[in-house]
């Protein structure tokens, strides 16, 4: 047994987190920053955080993640990191020549209380920031919230640092995609294009974190939202933010700063969340949903109705980030599957309420917990008490899946041991098909592996 | 590899690399880049601060402490005291394998953290830490609990050591100790190694005087069992009749550490991360140490023979020779098959604190040349040899890392060999307490670069077009995008083992795959290839 010390009996813990279902803010900020074209993420703190965040993103994407660190030493920790950051800014513009440096803080610089905007303006005063180049920033203390908040804070940092207020209103719609994979960003753009809508989306990590092999390392790959587009988002007609935790902050700031009205809807995972996204697009643009998308929807419905027997009543445990788990839970219950245990390390009161609303509508009572001590150790214990047929979550779930022999679908961050998430979306109707294919695949593989020879099926 | 007639002189390349930097940066980096002149004593700048903003390979002291030295020991509950990230990222990401058997304790698949929140930062986290220790104890009743301080902990002034003492006393049957390995200490992972060595030496080594049975008892230091390397070395030792008391730290247990002072010889693999432990064990218990290297089949054989010479026992020597004779045919056979395809190819190695040196052995066995190499977090002695130690300046960043004052143990000190024997053995070529460093082995006009930056590696690759580049996960995909295969020498790209005889065979096969695959040739689309395929197509 890999997790041989996990007892079945649940004892409440107050202080010790075991096998977390979240990580820290800066990694989200770094990921978001990679979604701006020619942006250099910078970690203001000691080297370790930056090394860890780059490694985590690199393992997840199998792509280069170029980022800098202020390389604090004991001295900078005592006297503050101002001189480190100012020289880092100078070095970065000289050596790597980005359009934007996106600075995020770490626990260390937050605890010291370094004032990033003040340091950034000092760098400007000292002529360390070339004309037309930008520094944006986000405060990302990891002792508050989780990686999801780090992402949200950096997207808000883009609005704060780049979006320009304007009297003019264009017909353009802003889309804040939330923390989704490059494949999903691509899919969200495809859906919006299919609606014939002119839009600005940021961040956009497609063509950055899924860059092609060309034999040349392009330091700033061709993807990422151009700075100009983010600047222009201040004149857009409307903003649609996907995922309340990931996108509300930025959408709200864009409203305050540039008077762009907004609505927030779920990340389009599954049938109904995709429906809502398309309707939000339709409402904001006045354009109808085209037949091609209705057809895509129909194809998903076709798979579900055809394969319903394999889905009906299947018990599921899932863990990950609130903005994904909410629509995912809804999708599972739509297919008559039964989420039994749901865990997210990311705090926030709304999560439990939303998930329970979805579950209660189907008469399901489940174990749902998020925030402090809501971790994978607890999830595993719940599973030991009430076994499930399917586990959905990031790579760390494979230890539970193997010990308990549970079919396992990888979803979320990080996925360290499979490819696919960067290339095949799980959002939109296409994404729903992929999820279905994966879920059905693991069920059927298990059946093929474990059914008695007499009951071995050719056709399924 | 690029046609060597078109490569500018190394000094020129160095100049070109530096010219891209701001003046201050260029000045600093210049001292970390050495163009090798064989036979001369060259100085390299190492173990100094990384330039802020530069893309570095380095991590932090916490990573060096928790991740490297303590991580591979399976029966300790390692609690990270800090916000969630540090613990999360060091959770299972280093591939240290371990074999606890069907029901031995193994906490390595778990991540334990106090997940500090803002109220803990404001009001202090000691209370939460105590509670966390209690909860870990109630759940697992482990033999030992270790506490690792992350950056904010040092700043807010939590005293993890007094918490450790208090809880150890309170709980009674569990060894509890802390590591002040805040990430800002020192300039890299290296500080964390030192801190880990100190605390393990203070709190664990020497707690059990029962010597393991066996005539030739050794410890293996600085072997972390990535990809099963330690398993392979264990296999060889067993065949040779060498008793392994403890490995610091791979496939290791608290019990083994506790009695490690009973061994008669310490064998050092990774000098950088563990030489402190060897020094302290020598001073306190009288165990001599020698540098070994089990990376490379020849190097393995040589290291085994050193052990034989040390124990000077005919039976052992015969057995070791027999093992080598038994293992070598497969090595030779594989090499005969592969060497014609690898001969003359070139490699660059930028990694860690010892592997950039050790792996040159394997490459040279394959007839491959190392054209550039450097460490991520080593010190000058790892480059220039321990002979420079008296001249190494201790700067402000290193001065704060505690040097334990160690004295001979009044009862348990026992010189394993006397001075005469030592002199005789060193005449026979066994260097005690010595390491000659990487540079000595490197050919003329090769590059030695400490703490290489992304910019520097990119320029080196552009110029030399090596057949393979060895580094870590952060470098892997950028280098491969340049069309050069990258072998990870931290994680082995999830392969291995590469130590010992079987490891060498694995490595030959792996490198042959990497440097000889034709897949890279397929990268360019046919219509992008010159001359004008598109025109041809259009004409059809
Ligand atoms: S939790 Fe804080 S200190 Fe730890 S890696 Fe994240 S930002 Fe760095
Ligand atoms: S530098 Fe500090 S905060 Fe960052 S990972 Fe290391 S210990 Fe944690």
C-alpha cells in the first residue's frame, strides 16, 4: 500500500494539513502572467519559490517556463527587497527584453511588507524601465487563499496595470477565461468566434504553454494576449468572467476603473455550464447561438443517452479547485452520476453552498468540504468509509486510486504524469465529449480487466 | 555537433555572452566562467549570490534541507512549518525510491504542512505547530518528527527548536527536532544541506551503539536513491560482502542513522551535500572517509577496489574482484554495441553539486566528450578540489550557517586506522578526506561555469550544438525546443538506475537512444525545407 498509514476512522484535525488539495498563490500568478504576450513573470522573494513554481508549471505542461526571482538573501529579508527588485527589473529588461514584467510577491516579501508599486515607481524614476514597457504586479501572499487566488490577483493586476479607461465604447466583448488549460483557452476562443463575436480574452496561454516544436526556442512564443488588447479592454462593451473565484476580482476592477459592465458565469465544463456561457455571449452581443454549436451540443447529448447505462448511479469522489468542481459536479449529476465526496483546499464560503444546491436538486447528500484541513487525506478517509467507482482530480490522486483500485480520471492542476490536458479541452461541448470519453474509458478498461472470462464482453 | 573549425575561441564566446549583460552583471558572471587550461590551478567563483532577475537553476535552502537530505528517509514524519506551497512542491517530486517492505513505516508519499494562515503570520505560528505535531503523533505514532522552517517562519520569529524540545518531552517516545532552513539562508540549496547535516548529526547519529553484523561495515553518504541508484549499490555491496550500515539518505531509516557511527568507513558520493556529516563523524567517532563514485562502470570498479584496499582483507579483495569480473562482461558487451554510435559526440552537464562531475565518467566510457560543465549549488572545493579550502573566503551569506563544534567522543571515539596505515594507504592511492574536484578532469578549452543562467546555456548551445545537454526540469523543454535532447540528471527523466554496473548499462542504452534518434530531423516540415519544395509542389 502506498498510503499505508491512512486510517479509515476520521479524526478531526485543526492544525495539520496532510496531502493538500491546493497550493500557493504565486504559481497561479505566474501561470496567468504567461498568458500575456512577451511577458516575463517575476517572483519577488527568495529563489526557492520561483524554482518550485517554474518546476510545477513545467512538469504540468512539459514546456519552458521562463521566470525570474529577486533572489533574496538573509540581508534582503531583514532590510527589505527594494534594491533586489530594482536591479532585477534592470537586468530583466536588459537581458530578456520583455514587453511587460509581471511581479508577484511571495510569503517572504509579504511578511516583510515590501511595497511593490513604490519599488516599481522607483525603478521608473531611475530609468530602469525602457519607454513603452510595463511593470504590472499582484500581491500574492500564500498564507491567504490558494493558487486560485494568485491567478485571480494577477488577472486583476493586468486590469490595474494595463487596462485604459475610455469614453468610447466598442462592440468588443471581454472574456476572462479563468484558470483553464491552453486547450480550453483555445476552445473558448473557438466558441466565441463561432458566435461571430469580436472579443478580447486575457490571459491566453494558448500558443504559449503548448508551443510547437520548431527546432528554435522562441523565448516569447507567439501566443499570449498582446498588451494593446488588454489596454483596449477598457473600452469594451461588456466583460464575461468565467469562474467566480478566478475572474470576479478582475471583472469588478474593470468595471470600477473603466466602467465596463460584467457578468460572471461558471467555467463552461459540461452541458449546462456551456449552455450558460453561450447564452451569456449571446446576451452580451445580441448574436444567436449558431446551428453548428447546437449540433455539437447534440453530439454530447447523443453520447450520454447512448451510454447512459455505464454512467447511471456511478459514485464519484472529486477534488480540485472550486471554479472547476462546481460545473463538473453539475455535469456529473446531469449524467445521473452520484458525487459522494468533494474536497477543495481553496477556501471560500460560496463553494459548499453552490455544490450542495446542485446536489440537493438531485436529492444527493454528499461529503463536501473546502478550506482549512480539507485535504486529500480526509478525502481518502471518506472513500475508505464510503467507496466510490470513480476518482477525478490532479495527479496526486493516483496513490489513492491505486491503493483502492478506483478508476481515475486526471483533471485539474497539476497533472504530472499524463499528456493531453494542454491539447484537448474539457470545456465546451467538445470538452464534455473528452471528459465522457475518459470517464467511460476508465470504467470499461476496469470491466475488461476484471470481469470473469465468462462475462467478458466484445461489444459495450 | 557543430563543425569545430567554425567555432570561435572559448574566450571570444565568453566575451560575447557577457557583452549582453549590464556591466555589473557581466563583471560578476565573468568570474564564474572559466575556460579550462589543463594543468593550471584556476579559480572559479562559486557559492555566491545569484544575480536578481536572472533565470537561474537554483532553489532554496529549504529545498536542500527537506527535499534532499531528509526527504528520502521513510520513517520520519516531515512537517513543513509554513504556508502551503513549500510543502506542496516538495511532495514526492524528487523520485527518491524506498522499500519499506509490506508493512514497514513509510511516510514519503505524504505531505505534512501547518498550512500557515495570516493570523499565524501576525500572531505567531508556534501554537499551530505544536497542535500539528500532536495531531501527527496521535495519528501515526512515528519514530521521529522533523520540523522544517520556511521563509516567513524565521521572520516572524517562531522558535521551532523550543517547540520541538517541548513536544519531545511531552510525548516521550518520539524523537522531534527542527531545521531552521528558511529559504533565504545562504545562496542556494547548499545551505540547507549543511543545516540538515548538522541537525541529523546532533539529534540522530549515535543514539544506538549496536553495530550491525558484518566484517566490513560502511556508510554510504550523499546517495539519494533517485531512480533506484541506491538499490543497485546495495545489490553490489551485498554480492561483495560489504555491510551497509546507513545510506545518507536513500532507502534510509531513522534506525540506520542512529547507529551509523558504528561503521568503519564512510564513502562519499555527493561531496557537496554531505561532506559535513563525514567530517563530523570523523572528528567525533574516528571514522575516516573516502570519496567514491558509483556512476560509471569503471568508476564503480575503482571505488570497490578502494574499499578492498582500505579493509586490506584478502577474502574481501578476492570477492570484490570476482564481482567486478562477473559484472563487467555485460557492461562491455553493451558498450561494444553502442560505442560506435556515441563515440565523438559531445555533452554539456549543468546540474546539482556532484552529478555534473560524476556523469562525465559515463560519457567518457561511451567515448563522448564533455565540452562544458558546471554545478548549480556547489562550492569552490567541488570544482578546484579540497586543497583550496584554506583559501575559500566565507562571506556574509555563508557565515550565518552554523558550524557545529564537534569534539572526539570521550567514550566512543575509536580511530579506525592509525596514521601509519593512513600514510601507507595514501601512498597506494587512497586519498582520505579528499576530493579533487571537477575541474581537474576537464580538458583544455572546455567551459566550466557555475550557476549557469538560461542566457548563457542558450548561447553555448547555439555555438557548440552539443549532442546532449544534461540539466533539470526547468531547463529541459527550453533546450529541447532548440533541437538538442536534454537528459535530466536530477530526476533521470523518470528512468534509471544509472549507478553501478547495471546502471551504466541503462545509461548507455538511454544516451544512445537520445543522441541517435532521427526524430529531430522530422521537426522541419517538408515545405519549409530548402530548396523550394513548395515551388515543386505548385508545379505538379
Ligand atoms: S507558500 Fe509562500 S514561501 Fe512557500 S513556495 Fe509558496 S510563496 Fe513560496
Ligand atoms: S524560498 Fe522560502 S518560501 Fe520559498 S520555497 Fe523556499 S522556504 Fe519556501
